[in-house]
């Protein structure tokens, strides 16, 4: 396998997608797959992941339960 044909991936603990947008965009330019942890998005905000880069397809899950008065993740 040629070096050019290898799949490039990274993992990033972003500690809030909203505060790490520039860093995540740079990672999307450099890697084929970017795995994010600690995105801190609420269930209705997961769509933000698809707006980070027009060249990337995103899938996300939120661990936050918004049905209670106190938000926990």
C-alpha cells in the first residue's frame, strides 16, 4: 500500500465544539476521519457538527438529558 493511499484519522478532546471550531476545521482539512470527544452539545445542537466544514459529513450523539429541570450529561 502506498503512503498516499492510507486513511488518516485523529481523535480530539475539544472541550466544547463551539470554542474549538477553528481547531476542528484545521483537523478536518488534514485528516479523513476526525473523532471528537467532549463536544458539550445539547441534543438539538448536534446539527452544528455538519456546519463545521462543507467537505465533511458529521454524525453525533449527545449524552445530555434535557427533559429534566437540571441539565446533566
